[in-house]
C-alpha cells in the first residue's frame, strides 16, 4: 500500500477501511494512495527488496542512517534472496529498520524500512523459509526453488515443453513429462504455462547433488 515505502499487508486485512488511522494501525501508510494487489505467486522477500531498491536509490545521502542503512538492508535482502541468508538476519533487519526510522532526517528514510518491517510482520514464514530451508515458495528467487512435474497430474499437453527456453522438459504427447534438472534455470515459465497445476515448486536442489536422470528423452512434438 502507498507506494514503495508504504508497506505490505496480508489477505485477512483486505477489508480494513481505507482511512489514515486504520491503515497506520496495520503498519503500512497511505503514502501516495496507490494500492497493488499481489497473489500467492509473489515472493514477499523479493518484493520488499524491490521496494527498498527504489528508496535506497532515492536517498539523497545527507544523513548516514538512510544513506548507509538502507544499503546495508538491501545487501542483506539480496543475500537472503540468493541463498546466503543467516540465522539472525531477520532480527538484524528489524533492528536496522527501527534505527533508520528513528534517526533519519526526512520522510524518505523514516518510511523506507516499512516494506521490510511489514513483510517480516505478516510474512515472516517466507523469510524463514528463504534463510533456513533455502526455499522461495513462489519460485521467484531462482536460487531457492526447483520445479517438478507430478506425473499423476500431468496430462502430457506439452505446454510446459513449448514454454521452456532451455529445452529442459521432455515427454511424449499425452504422457507425463519430466524436467531435466541439470538443464533447468528455474525461470518459472513452465509453471506459468501449465493449466493443470501439475508443476510444483520445491526447495532448491543443491548444485553438487543433481537429480538422477531416469526417464527417456523423447520429445512430445
Ligand atoms: S532521510 Fe532524507 S535527508 Fe536523510 S539521507 Fe535520506 S533522503 Fe536524505
Ligand atoms: S503443461 Fe502441465 S499438464 Fe501439460 S505437459 Fe506440462 S506439466 Fe503436463
Ligand atoms: S523452470 Fe524454466 S528452465 Fe526450468 S523447466 Fe521450467 S521452463 Fe524450463
């Protein structure tokens, strides 16, 4: 809500009255008055990083908490979304946010941490999954996701195979398809193309432990 420094609220607060007082109670602000609705295919960690990239870039640099603090937070969020998150990062982000809010000179620094604080407040489990399980459940953070076709759900329509830019999917028409993990770049195109919800997102496969190849590689076209 309210632009890049507004804050993110969950589905169960969707019906709050849009008044200054009610919105502030959620941890977000009215800001510019803009609202963006995102679904479960959105990663809230990378969303808060996206907003912070904007505010860190907009910082005029006059005061240290805003100039340096937002950059430190941005580096931490980058690490978390790329699989280098550590225990304690969430608490450090919260501490840094509070310090930046209370010591920055103007409204930009005083609100820049809002997306981070509000996503930690409402979507903490996503931060924990990124850090502890190396898992981006939305499949947005490519280092933290792997894509798998569930044979029992796959209709063999070939839409995923056609969407894949890596030729990483194999399978005959009307038969279960399969993703060759060693070629997959986790771009998510197959997941978006499948109309049968046959593709699931799971934690990343460690690079040194590729999934064994067990199925033949015939094409579906
Ligand atoms: S808080 Fe305001 S004055 Fe301070 S660096 Fe950020 S933009 Fe500049
Ligand atoms: S798009 Fe879905 S149903 Fe079609 S072949 Fe791919 S996984 Fe199977
Ligand atoms: S995630 Fe991208 S690269 Fe991987 S199998 Fe799906 S479409 Fe291909």
